[in-house]
C-alpha cells in the first residue's frame, strides 16, 4: 500500500530505542525523512544507520529548562518545518499517587507538556499548508487504570488532548490521533525485566490478561503509526487505536 508520504519531514521523539526506533524505521520505509530526537546521541546515530531515508539526529534531554525551545529553533533553522510529529515520550518516573503536586506536574510535562509545546510550534504551518499528521503515544492503562497514578492520569490527559485539540484543526487536514500500546517488550522497561527475572509471573500475566500469549514489540507499533501519518488516515481524526494484543 502506498501511503503517499514520500519526502515528508517527520519529527519522532524518544527515537533511540524500542517503539520510537520502530516508528522511525517504518516511516523511513515509506520515504519519510526523519528527525530522530532522544537523550543519547550514540543510540540515535545507530538508529539513523538503519533508516532507508536520511535520518537527522538531535540529542537532548527535553525535560531540561529551555530544551524544547532550543530544539524547535534548531529544527526550524536547519531542517524546516516537520509535516509529521510523533510524540513517543512517556514514563512514570516511579512517582506514586501520594506524591507532591510538583512531582505530578513533572510526570504530566513529560507525557504531554513537551508534546504540546512542540505542537504549538509546528501546527500553524500545518494549518497554513492544509496538511499535517500528529500521533501521540497513549497506553492501555487509560482503560485498565493499572500503574502509577500520576502516569495513568497523564496518559488519560493525552487521550483528552487528542480528542479535543483534533476538533480545532482537523478541518484543515491536520489530523491528530494516538496509538495505545499494551504490554510491550522494550529493553530496560517493566516487561523486559519481568521476562528475564520472573518468567513464571509473566506466564501468569499471559493467562490472566493477554491471551495472545506474547509481549508486543516495537515492530507491532511502527507500521500502525506510519499508516496514521498517511493520507489514508484522514478519517481517523481523533482516533485512539489500541495495539494491545487483546490485553485487558
């Protein structure tokens, strides 16, 4: 299937490994030029070598003060305005429910605030050009409510953001959507650790929650995101697509 996004410019955050890496590879297979953003330059450069189209590396910790603004200036002056944005940042920092408001705000900013700042910078040109695709990463936890409360709440905010902001821009063919992965194997993350340290617990999880009997991979997510970035996804405005192997 031709997604008709050849030579588009995409920005993918969290692109150094796991789901972000798989998304970048899937976009590059469709002829998209990808700006890879992440904290570790070496990982980004490794991903860049895997791409079938040019990969541009920008290494920064976007949680740092002024980091997002600096990145936006660099991208605009060096590469131009991305037509595709994929927001793959997210995590809990292990912050529990009864943490301070400041800690909750930290989790919110990581999961949604950074993405909103990037959107603010690039959506106006998308509207002007009558074309843009923005994909956020949600999670199955917005349905099960399992996990750290600040994280689950922030991802619920992502879902609300996708649904509501999309209403403002979809008439300009700027389509905002999201994918909601379930249990995904990614090095250093929860399920990767469980699979190595406690395989019996993982088997019990499969029995109770994941009848497909395997963890997902980044490669299960990347092609779906590439599709959402295409002309074919114009009627998926505001959609949040579960990619969870039937998890519950």
